[in-house]
C-alpha cells in the first residue's frame, strides 16, 4: 500500500509538471491554461523551441546547488553502522529512496536530507532522494534548489535522464558525466511566479513521500532483522498495519 501511494503521488506531481512546463498550460493571469488560451510564445534559439514570453534558457547551475561526490578511503567502509551513512553510487537506489547498507568513518562530500541524489556514472541521470544526511561517493552528485523549489528541480532532472536515455538508445552510451558538463546542462527557466505556484501545490506531496519512505525503510529493516528468527522458529509475530493515510489531522 505504501509503495502504491508513493507512486500515485509521483504521478500527480509529474502530470502537473507536464501540463505547466512541457505543454505550457500553466494558469495565466485569469486562471486559464496559458498556451491553450492564446498565451504569447517566442522562439528561443538556444533551446531550439518556442517558449512562453518572459521565460528564458539557462544552465542547471543557475537553479541548483550541485555537490559532486568524492569517495572516502576504502578502509573506512563498513556495514556495522559506524560513522556516517554512505552511498558510493546508484547501487542501493530504490523506487525513490536508497536502501541503508554502507557507512564510512572518514566522510568527504555530503548530501542533506531531502537532496536529490543523481548518478553521474552509468546509468547517468538515475535519481533518488536522500531521506537522511549522508556521505556521497564519486558515482553521485547531490542537488538542491537555488530558487526554492525542490519539486521543480526534481522533475527537471527526470527530463534530463530521458535525454541521456535517448542518446543511449541511439548508440551513444554515457559512461559518466563530468562536473563541467553537469553544471552547463541546458534548461528552461520559467517565470518565477509559476515555479513558486508549482512548489506550493507539490511540496506537500513531496513531504508526504518522504514520510512514507521512512515508513518503508522501517518495515524493511524490521523484516531483515526478523526474517532469520522467523525462519528458525525463534519468534512469532502478529500482523500490524502501517498507517500511510494521506489525510491530515
């Protein structure tokens, strides 16, 4: 049930992103879909497409704080919980959040809870969200928003992943992406008020996904701890229900 709720929340935010930032049918000053109701469009040479009047092209670094990972000394790695949670690359990525497995006692580069974790090695562009503070290795970059909208940035990264995948399908495989290339990736810069409106609508969904992700992590940990005992007949448990209700108090 928790996985299904997270997928539904993801689909809702993505659908709205597509309407507003791909089809350009964000609400105009009268609350009507912009492009469908004759909103002015202009040709942008760098993006090679029409975009709404007042919008612009830009680079990923314009809207994102980007931390490139750096791997600690290998002798500091452990799976006993000593030191700081550590992700080397996308190996432990899940549906939305990475699984806790490895730690380091000599952390180097850090990601904060809620940062987007992006793989910078094959498969380039694969993402998860950091559900707690952690150290990141050279296979990852951590991103958060410079303009106050992590939800908007998250879906921009999803679009960039599609572009990488299309190039892979065309036979140009990306084994990695450099710091300079990542910083300079071309993006569309929407009107700030549209981004702010999107963030207000979608940030509660994003926050709910974080809470559900923590519940899933808790259940996974309990399963991993109890399964060997259950298999050996050392313990028995009564079924319980984890509350993933979306209603608010």
